[in-house]
């Protein structure tokens, strides 16, 4: 009976010890601060792997002695022990002034000028030329021949028409282009075989007013073949008719009359 009591006491004592231990553990957990595991960040450690390692001081070393002299890249020439001797120069002798100054030579007397030079210095007044009377020119409105007749002597000529001006290539092309434009509306080339090969050359003479100075005439015909033989005479007749219908020609400059008073015009498919 006593043994059973001992076991019950032992069991009770063990349960009490276990309970006290559990209560202590609970109280310890309640007292300790709570730490969030997410807030704990690992700190990286820098690691370097080297074959050789040693402790080297980077602090400047304080020297107690004075620094040595700094040498130049190119060595300087050695300094001479004593300066070179200065050559002695003898003083130049001082010239003594002459107590009696030289006398000045007398100036030569002026020579009298000859009579010829005196006449040249005072020339006689020139004789006045007689004035020539100029006739008043009537205004014509043109600049052609504006410098004609400007002379002190009277003209011996009896011509009343002004001299013709020289016609350059540009003026010549412009004048004959004007003539072709007035002839082209009256030119009707015949039709037929090889008619486009024909070219009839007509000689024309004009008066100053652009009218015909005579009947135009055919001087040559090129491009003739056996096929266009029936149209050759008709080609000539229509070329002469075109000149007669276009006359009198208008707009021709009168100052270039010598250049267009006689000319030859070719009638072909290009006119």
C-alpha cells in the first residue's frame, strides 16, 4: 500500500515539474521581442582571391633628411673657374679743331638770258580763228546719222539719203526671219511623190518701202527626181506666187536697206 502511494506521488511530482517547465517556456516566449524574419537582410561581404597578399602602408613616410637636388635632362656645361680675360682696346686719338675755319667761295654772277629765250617766255597771243556758222538741224525723231556732217568745212556731196549701217549676223537673222514669217502664210507646196525633196530658190529685189523692185525669178531648183518631175513646174509657180502675195513687206529697218534690198529665198518643206 505504501509503494502505490509512492508511485502516485512520483507521478504527481513529474507532472508538476513538466507543467512548471512548460509554463516557464511560455513566459519566456511572451517576454522576448518578436522579430520579423523578412526584415533581416544579409550583409554582403567582399572577398578577393589573390595569390599573394601582404600588408602595405599607404601613408606617406616622413623623411628627416633634406631632399636631394633635382638634375636636369641635359647636363649643363661646366662652369669655368675664372672668367676669360677681356682684350684691352686702345683709345682712339681725339682730333683737335682747326682754329681758322675755311672761307666760303663767292657765288658766280648770273648770266644774262639770250633774246630767243626771252621771246619764248613771253609768247605772242595766238590769232583768233574765225567762227563758222552752223545751221539749225530740224528734229527727225531718229538717231541714225546724228554725227553726220559735224565738220567745220562745208560738205561737197549732194546725196540726201543716209548711209546704210553694217548688218551683223544677229540683225540679218532677225530681218530674214521677218520676211519668212510674212511669206509662209502664202506658200502652198504641191503634193505628190518625192515633192518634199524639192527646193526652189527665188531671187527677190525690194524697194525701200518693202515693195517689189522687179518681178521675182527662179534661179535654181534642187532635189529633182523622176518621181517628182510632174510637180517641178508647179513648185516654181507657187513659190513665185507666194512672193507676190506677201509684198509689200513690212517692218524692215530702213538703215539696213543695203542688206535686204536683194536676197534669195528657198521654198521647201521647212519654210
